């Protein structure tokens, strides 16, 4: 899915899914993605870790699942991190020990969390200034009655957090820090929380609060300087940690990572796994400081400059990992903070210093099991920031070493489909094959195509299935040279290149267990079929004009239609009347900076546009697909925007409010292809170029043999079978009789829905047969040439 067949240039403009923690997880993820078995993307099947990769015109990221960040966000490979600088750090939770990391905002800058109602009386704080404000703050219970400050809005936010008020409290924190006793007996924590709340609210609603300037910058730095200069700020106790972890977060809020690099260095050098819980939390907050310090545009936080000024921080960082190596266990603080050391490769002046550190760390610990998050994340950084230099880290063979261990299962569905999996049972493999094989037949019934587009050689698809999102994120980049800031990747590659391997790299929808589902399976398989049978050329050609309304719309329709599921999200969108049909013909990926709006337009409105056109204007769809198949993108665009134009807008609006409202947008119609005439030859085995024979039958292990005479100049022969009972497989033998042991092509789906398309068949007699994998009867067999 999101987006199907996207170019590398366009992929970099898409918002990183999962970057906005306030948004409901999975905003960009239509429900159709969880299909019952039923950043920038590059792709090559043979790339080694850190090596270069040939450009692949069709490498397609998929949105992350709704649950991708709920259980295991800390497993993330670094590509999954937001490419946007984060907002101010979040309001704490109501429990002082577990501040909520819900700090980031949507593209419109809107705070998306609702602060819980609190009985605390904030009147004194909201209506005081100067020393009275400080005294009112210190009188508040810590932390429960400072929490509601993060929810202030409008005039209350302005009155409380305008710059003069923030400067007053910052100066008070500076003065109180001189005698800081290592605990909150002096109510220093309330001052810190007020400052954090002010930065938080101003970041989300600067129009209400007002701008912050140099006066606050100076006061905040003075306060932080004083706190970290206090000897008791270094106490390794829960009492100090309760304040210390919030002050570390304030470094992030004030964008001063570089100024306090020495504090980070000290914590990295001193940390031990035996630290009490609140000091452990401080180290977790260090992750935010360094993560956002690296990401800040133009090094606005000064973190990179600080590393260049004192490269020994890198040594302390590496020592932090090795000294606490026994603590590495997936979700631990050492893995979470340690992985960001790889960002230093993106600082040219530090490359030579950091390379041997990363080489040691990547090879010191196993690349599987509990230590995989640190080794594989650091390995990813070498690919991202030192591509082509895998030898410097001794990981050029990472794929060769790991792939057999991580993806040991290889299962053959049929000649056109195979599965490479991490952990699937025989029953799960069989059900996945059955689902996709059945979908293939359904797709052709809906589309009514006459075979692959000319020159498309993607005759088979490899489906790669990792055990869960975590395993996909850790290993898929190394095996397939893709980025993993997504829920999977469809690699169409170059469909005109002999030997090209189409591949869908996926993971199980682990949050739905014990039910077995592969995330996005049926939607992505539709993209494979659509690219093979409807879209000429490669993706760089396809996006010459907007085609996304069809590409994503048909994938949504086939996925929901095949599984017999109701697209509740699309139906809900239909009631809003957001777009005209003529506008939807202009849809492209990343059209709106708000990811929720963009997702709704691409997937839900794409579903609606395609469903309407298939129901009401099938002939126009045939015209458009005819041009798509020929690679006539300009011709298709002209037809959509000029010939159709706005003529169907009124009908579309009516359909949305009637058919969608009363009949769930109506059924997905199948193509009404004219039935081929009955063959008239006396010999029941003989066909003409375009005819059919009904009621064919054979017992198990036997054949129904047939042949047809083709004159010179036939460009394509299509043979299809359908209907009846049993299981008939279709074989083509060219100039010789076709059997299971001697044939040039075959279609061996479950049941009797088979299809073979032979490009440039020889002139003269050619032979084909139905082989009874299981005794069959009542089968219809047809030929069609062009």
C-alpha cells in the first residue's frame, strides 16, 4: 500500500509513519492491510549490508500497522525514526515515575492529547506574577498538580506562559539550584515542571502563548547551568532522579543539547545497570536529547558541533555499551541510547573516529536474539551514512550469514508464487497460498484483462514473511537493501528485465494472534497483479501523470471485495462529500502534509472513485486501462481530465449519499466480457482462435487434450478454464502434446480457474491440455488471440 510503486525521489517527501506519537497509531493504514492469509526506498535482491544498490524503479513502502509502535517501538531500526525535528518533550503521566512520551505534533501543529481533569486549584499560578508566581508554584503538590499545566489553552496559556512568566520561573530555578539538596524538599521540581509545561504548550500553540526570544534563552540556560553545577545533581538516588530526569528533558525542551554535551558524557561514563529507577529514567531521557540533537536542522541544537569539539564523547558512548553489555536485552536503556551512536557517521569529521567503534560493537554481540537491536541498528547506520563501505565494518556478508537463520522456510505454492518465511506452520503456508491463488482468479474476473501488458516478465512473486514487525524492521534492510520505516515493501523491480524477481516483503500481524494474518497481504498482491496486467512500463513512466486514484483504489477494492469485507472507513468518508470525482483524478502521494488527510484521499477516496467508475462507467474504465496498458499516460490523463472532466461530479456526489449510504457503496462488479462462441469443429479436441468448449471432464491422472491452428502474425494466445467441479490444471506444449511431464507453460491453481497467456506463439498447430489433478467435470475451456 502506501505508497504503491513509489519512486525514490518521491518517497523522501512522504511523512515518516510513526513520527507523530500523538496521532492514533495507524492513521495511514487502511483496515484492508491486515489480510487473512489470506525515507527513501531502494531495492535489490543481492545487495549486501552497507553496499551499493542498483536503482529499482518500483520499490514500494507500505504503511506501518496500527500496532507497530504499541509493543516494541524500541526495537525500531533507525530508519523508522522521524525525519522531522521533534516538538518539545511531553507532559508527564499522572504517575511521576512514568512520564508519557507523547510529545510530537501533527503537521498542523495541533496538540492531540486531552489533559485529564484535575481537582488541583491552579488559580494562584494562573493569576500571579513575579515572586508570588514562584511561591504559588512551590505550594502545588508535585507532580499531580503541575500536570494540568500542560493542558492550558487560549488566554490561560498566554497569561501563564508568556515569556516574562517563563523568565521569572527560570531565574527562580537558577537561584534555587545553588542550594539544591538532591531532592524536592525545596520544591524545585515544581519550577522545572512549569518550564517544561510552558515550552510544551507554546510549541503547540504559539499563537496563543506568544513568541519566546533571547531573554528566555538566557534565563533557561542560566537555570540549567546552575542545576548541573550543583554537586547534589550528581547523586545516584531516586530522590535526585525524580528531579534530574525532568531537568534532562528540559535540555531537550530548550534545544540546548550541545551546551550540555558534558552532562550527557558524564552520564554515559557513569551509568551502571544498578542505578535506581528514577535515575534509569534520566538515562532514557538522554536518548531524547541525543536523538533530537542529531536531527535538528542546521545543527540548531549544537549537538554535532559539541561532538566535533569533544570526540571523546564517542568513546564514552561506546564504553557505555560495552561496560553494560550484559544488560542488552531488547528493550533496555543501553540498546535504546546506544544505537544513536551510529548517527555520528553522518558527521564527516567524525567518520574515521567512529568507524572502528561501530565495527567492534556490531561484531562483539550476536546479530540475533536479545542483542540484535543494538547490532542491527548500528549496522543500519553504516548502510545509511557510509554506504558502499561495508568492509570497514566486516558486515559485507551479513545477508549471507543471517538470511538462512532468520528466514529458513521456503514454500512453493505454484510456479507463479512462493513464500520465504521466518515462522509459519504448514497450515498457515497452505492458507496463504490458497488465499493468493483465489485472489488471482478474482482479480481477472473483475478486471477482464486479456493477459499481461506487453513486455512484462514478472511471471512469479516471492512473498517474504517475517514473524512480526520487529523482526522485519531489524533484518529486512540487510537482506533486501530497503528502508523499513513502513509496514512492508513491494519490490516490483524492472518488469521488462529477464530474471527480475518481484517480491513483497511483509510481516505477520502479530497483534491479532492467535489469528494468523499477514499485514497488507491481499492489497499488495493486487499491486503485483495490477502492475503486471494493467500498468505498462515501469513506475518512473507510470507517475508521469497522476495514476494513484486507480492504483490504490483498485487495490483497496480488490482486497475488500475478495475478502468480502465492508470498507467502513471509506463509507464514513463518503458521507463527508470531501472531494469531487474530477479532483480525485489528480491524487498523488503526499498531497497533503497532514498524514491523516493524505491517507484518506489516497486509500479511502481512491476506493470510492474506482468503485463508482466500475459500477457506473465501466466503458470509460476500459478506455483508461487501454491507455495505461499501452503506456499512454498523457492520453489517459487527457481522457480523464478533458473527455470526462467534471461531467460525472454530480453523479458521484449522488452516488456517495445514496448507494454508499444505503448499500455500503454497492457490490464490486465483475467484467462482463462477452462469452466466446462454442467451437464448431467435429473433433472435440480442436479449437479455433476464439471459441470455447463446455462440459469437459477427465478422471484423476488423465487428460483432456486439445489443439488450435494459429496463422502467422498472432501476437498473443490466451487460454482460460473455469467452472465445474474437481481440480483441472492447464498445460501448454507449443508444437507438442502438453502433459505434466512435458510442457512449456502451466497454470496449476486450486480448482478449475486457470489462465495461460502465450506471447508470440508459433504459427501452425499448438497443443494444450487439462490435466486432472483431481477428477473434474463441467469445465469450460476457451481460447482467445490477438
